[in-house]
C-alpha cells in the first residue's frame, strides 16, 4: 500500500516551472488537497505511520503544514501546535531566524505550546534547503520537546534539507521526493 499510495500523491503534485523565480520548479500540493482520494490517502499515510506510537503533539509549520497537521492531530487524538511566521502570534513566544532559498525569515511558537518531555512529530508540506524545518526543530527542543520525527509530503533531496535534518539526529520521513531534473 505504501508504494502505491506514495505514487498516487506524487502524481497529484503539480510542477510549476520558473516560480517563484526563473530556474525554480515549484512543487504545488494544492491538487492533492483538492482531490478527495489523494487528500484522504495522504492523511492515512501519516496516520498509519504514527498510529500506536506514543505521541503527545503534532507540530506544524505555517501555513500548508497546518492543513496536514491539524487533520493528523485530530485522527491521532493528540494536540496540535502551530509554528507561525514572525508577527502572527500574540503573547509570550520564542523565535528562530533561519535562511531560506531566497533570503531570511523567522518562525515563532508560544512559550507554553510544549511541556518538557512531550513527544512531538513535526510536519510541513515540503523540505527544500531545510531552513524552516531546522528552525522549528530548534524551537521545539528549546521548549523541552522530544522531536520524534520531522516529516513532509515532499522532499527535494538535491537541495540538501533532509540531509541537514538527519545531522541533527532527528529522523526524517517524506511521502515522496522530486529530483531537480524531474518535471
């Protein structure tokens, strides 16, 4: 089932050449979300992966990660932690600045979002250079979380993000990957 399901998701992802800048192929997950079968299959892949494991929270990165993560948290009957872009959260928070493919950004999370020792799975839609996911891992660990795994729908391994995540000791899982040469 895993291979067939991953292939279904991979085929549903739209490749958009030269966006957001020339030479970049954007991997758009929107068609996966729009198709009921693909969306259910995607959520089921994650649910089956984490079902029966001791997980306290699903943490997700703003904004497409929220779509997958909230459905997954609901299905697993665990809490949901949003990791937001800078300036989107009120109250006390911690933040982390990181480098993107096209510049610099910052993510933040409430200081009371995670308790020391809680077991967290981190979800995002795509890993390219890994900056966002690495920043999110650092935030969660600063709050005392045990990040069990970082996961994404799409990995772009040629950009090195998943390899950087692996060097942190955090396991990484992706439903599918794309090479730069694939359209």
